[in-house]
C-alpha cells in the first residue's frame, strides 16, 4: 500500500520535472525563425524551368565541350572530369577549419538537428574523423562512402581515385529538409597540427582540394580561444588560392569573450592570416556564435544576430544564383579546354615542322617541350580570340603531359572535323561565345530555357558540303 502511494506521488512529480526541464530548455534555446525567413525556405521554386535549363546545359556540354576534352585528353592535365552528376548537383557548402571550432555544431544549428537521431556529434575533443556529406533524401538514412562513389548519378563517383581507405572515411546522411533541397553541406575532419595525428591513411590534402574545387561557398571556421596557424593550415590556404571569392571566414563562439578581448582576437586573426591570403580585398569575416543555444549574457547580442543574418543572406545568394554559377563554371571549363586544345595543336604543328627525314623524333620534341618560348608556343595562342595570358596553364605541366601522351598520338585541330558532326573547334567556340551566354541571358530575363526540338533530339546543325563550290 505504501509503495502504491509512493508511486502515485512520484509520477506527477516526474511529469512536473519533465515539463520544467522542457521549459528551461526552451528558454535557453535560440529562436530559429529568422533562418527560414532569410533563406526563403517557404517559397516554392519553379522546378520545371530549373530542370529544363540543366538539361540544355548538359546537352551543350556533351555536344560541344566533352568531345574536345576526350580528343586532347584534358582530364589528364587538370584531373577534373565533369560528370552528369556534377552538372545537376546542388550548390555545395564546404566547412573547413581546425578541430573543435564548431563546424558540426553550425550545421546542426542551420538544419535544426539538435536532439535528433542524426545530429552531428560534437565535443571539445576532435570528433569528426570523416568527410560527412549532408544531402536531401526522401527519408533519413546513412549512405556509406563506397555506395556514394559507386552511384554514377551522384557527383561523388570521382572520389574512388583516392582509395578504399578514404571511402571508409566518407559518409553521407540523407534527410528530408527544405534547405537540403537547395544546397548540400560537407563537414570535414578538423585540422590537427600534431604531426603524429596527421597520418590519416589517405591523401587528406588531395581530398580537400577535390572538395574545394567543387564548392560554391567555403566556410573557414575559427575558435577565438585558439588561433594557432600551423603547417597543415598553411597548406590548406595554399590550396584555397584562386578561390578567394568563395571563402568566408567565421570567428565562431564569439560570445565566449568580452567585447574588448574579441576585438583583440579579431585583429590577431587577420595578423595570422595576412601572409596566407595574399589578395587586395580580404575575405568577408563573420563574428558570431553559431549553435542552437542563446548568446551568453552581457555580450554583443544585436551585433551577433546581424552577423548571422548577413551570413544567411550570403548563403541564400549562392542558392539563388546556383544556375548562373553552374553555367559560368561550365563556360570557364570550356575556355580552359579550348586553350588546352590550341596549345596541343601548336605543339603538334611545331613538331611536324621541325621534323625531317634524318631527325630523331624524341630529341626534336624534347627541345620543343623544354623551351616552348623558343618556338612561340604560348605567345602564338595569345593571338587567338578570347585567350587571356592569365588563363594559360603552367608550361611545366605539358612536360609531364607529353611524357604520358606521345605528341604523335594527337591530330591537329584542322583534322578534327567530320561531315556530320562539324569541327570540334567551331563547336566549342560556338558554345563559349553564343550558346552558354544565350542560356544565361534567358535565365536572367526570366524566359523559359526549354530545349528546341533539334537540341532535344541531338540532330545538330545541317552539315556543310565542303566539296561544293559557292
């Protein structure tokens, strides 16, 4: 009887305690309504127009750019093969930085994953040892790295080249979420300056470079209480060269310091990073505390809130411009492929001109590839239309390129024509100067970028009769 009375008293007390705990938890959690409002997650997208534009972009790439890539083995020079999955993929936001600076907590906060089974594990010690890709799916599930690499419909199939040890450190998390319908997050292992812990079992820097090359936005996160810049962080910023427009530096956990100390840390951060970021205009720095709990008392709450909203607007800008950025990326890729083809064509032409009946082919081409300026290889390319000297590849790269691919295995561009398909150079130049800018113009003007009947069926242009007199 006493036990029954005790239970009758205990159960209401337990329910009361649980309710009080929930009330306390709600009081210390931060309001997240501004995230959905700033990112406009409630707005409906025109999925049909977006899919039509991607289909046309894919058609232009396969018809006009990829044939030139394959003919002149561009992928062996740049090691960047564009798959259909990459063309149709969502914008990628990459999180980089030292260990335990709040990268995983920031993702948990943006997606509202606190106290859910799939929240990313966080802690004061190095916790994230895998590259974690958080993407949209119809249901919540975990995808192993070997499955992600084997699926050609995804953009991660090229990661197989980094070996099975890396694929074991790659994991994907799919979940239904409005934000993930428009963007994909990638959480990375923290940078550890202790050399003994740098033995990761896979080429960490090469993997980071792969994600950096494909990221639309790169968040480099720092903790104000530990701003040590070591060898691995220096290597990371060397890899970020040329991607300064995508970099955003985040000084996280800003409410853990007093305002005066925070100003000193802000200056110390720029002092440490100045030698690593050699650009006129430094990257944008956001100072706030990105996690689900309320700001610490007696801190610059309003400043942190405005900084957070500015970051969300920056993220939303990437989401809104994802199609324009994709077209610009494919066009930039096409320009590089065209320049590579022109250079290979010039090497082949020079080799044939210098060859005679008694010449040694290896010695002749060694002289050309060792000193291309002597034969005006690169200078002759600058006379072409739409070629900038700043886009020319490294001369030494072609010594390695032709070491693997013999020069006599390539045809000249003038021979890369067919009666039905036209000339490869004409097709890629038409894509760069007309087709891709036209597609971009249609999107900016609000027109529906649907495929014409000829583009949809792949019939191409009516071939010219090269033997008919005009």
